[in-house]
C-alpha cells in the first residue's frame, strides 16, 4: 500500500517532462473486447480484450449495442517498461454516447470530481510495476444510441497531462507518445508504438548515459545498447601543470583548471612542471656581471 500511495502522490505532483525513462515511446490505445456481451453481473472487465499485440486491436463498432472497450498501455516490443502509474482523460459526445459501466485495472484510482464525464481525467496506479508491453489500464462499456458517427477520444488529464510513471521514488515520468480513439459507426485511431529503444550516448568527456536517440547530445551507439561496460571512447590524458603542481588530466580538464597541458600520454614523474627561475634585474647590471 505504501508504494501505491507514493505512486499516486508522484502522479499528483507532475510538473513537467523528464529525460526518457523505461516507459518512453509508449502509447495509450483503445480496443474492442470483441464478442464480449456486457452485463452488470460482471464487475470487472479488465483483460476482456485478450490483446497481445497492438496491431491486432479493433478500434470501432457499428450499431447501438453496448460494447466493452479496453484502454491499454502499449510499448515497443524492444522496450522494458516498468509501469506504475498512468494519467489520462477522455472526451465524447454525451448526447449520443452513453457509458453503462467503467473501472480501473490497477490497484488504486484517483479521478477528477466529474469523472467519467467527457473532458474529465483519472490516475491509475499499481503497487507493483507492470512489465508487459501490453498492459490493461481501464475498461468502459458504452453504446451509441442514435447511430450518429461518434468517437470516444483519449486525451490528457485536465491537470496532470497524459503521462506514464515508473516505480522509482520519485517516479520517472514519460509523456504518453500517442493517444488512441474508439469509433462508433466510424473509424477509430490506433497509434501503435514504433520499435525504438534507448541506447548508450557518449559525451565528449567519455561519460555514458542511456537515453533515446533524439535526446543524445553526443555519439549514439545504437538502439538497445547500454553503458555497462562503458564503450565510449575515452579522451587522451597527459601531464597538466598548474604552476609546479602536476596532475594527469585530459586537455579539456587541464585548460578548465588554468593549467598547461604537456601533451597526450605525458607523465608527472619526473615532474615536467619545473618553473624556470627569473632574476629581477636590469640590463646594465647583467652586462656588468659578464664583463
């Protein structure tokens, strides 16, 4: 319960986006639970879609029957998500589309006061991170009574945005890359994620960080690469003289510390930083000394 509450608190305190975390590039999609007949005798329809692959989702229906729709997080097949929380909202025309039932698929829900009305939002969290590339987040039973073309569109939460959170404390937050929609007597949209993964990014100083390609400000070593071991080319080092003090540094580090770089692969033993003595005298005195 402690982790659930911490996750809920983290989602409630979203203040912006961060560098890509384990849930980066994920989408939030809607999918028809094909062949499932809605009844109030069943309290929970999580998992009713049976979806294993985002591309197999059906995102529309025809007619006025009440249908069960799943809302699912979908991640690239090469990803290793650690989903602990989601914030999202939805919009629909409540003159035509009526909701008969709904519910979260997590351990805790914190919804806005008007939920599940159009334009409202909710946060769903889990006590243990969800690690699959398809994760059931929510379900809703809905009908389009008048047969007009309508959609139920996923949108950002009105105050917390459309975000995925992982199980770190505090959570790493990733903006949901794309939001789907479900069509009643019209087509919905299915934004399946593309198979991209973070990889090792090498900085000029030889340090390594795992980020998405677009976030790398140095040399990107490829999708799925990591920093253990560090494969980044390390800059050459050599003796750096600051006065008579010698230390081994890179040329950049030596310059930043006001030193005089002696060259790649130079050493401090023997100390190359001997200061040439200077005699404070005049030219006339020097001439007299050597007559």
